[in-house]
C-alpha cells in the first residue's frame, strides 16, 4: 500500500515541542512545516497548501482562537487540530 504524505503545519510558540513533534511526524512519513506564531501560520498558509494545522491555543500576540478564526475565514478547507 502506498502512503501519501499529509502536509502538516505545526503552530506553537514552544520551539522544543514543535521540533520533537516534527521529528515524530516526519518519521511517520508526513511532510511537516513549522510556525511559531499565529501571524507566521497565516503567512505560511498563504505560500503553501496544507492539509492539517496543529494549533496551540495559548500563544503570545495572536492566540490560537484568533488564528483559528482567520484560518477558517481565509482557508476554509484546512482541517485544524487545537492543542491546550
């Protein structure tokens, strides 16, 4: 069976968490991108099509809920998983 990689955008201000989860997802065969703020997330989505965004709720500046609203307004087909 052929596995098609999912394009995953990890969004969290904790860089260590993003790096560890990125490694795990890459080992599972996924294509992983990282952003460390809500603003960076939206900029990445403008440039690169994603299948899933894994989004932290608590971040400085634009928090996860604000980012989620913008994602759904501008990229309604992107699935979002919220982390608490």
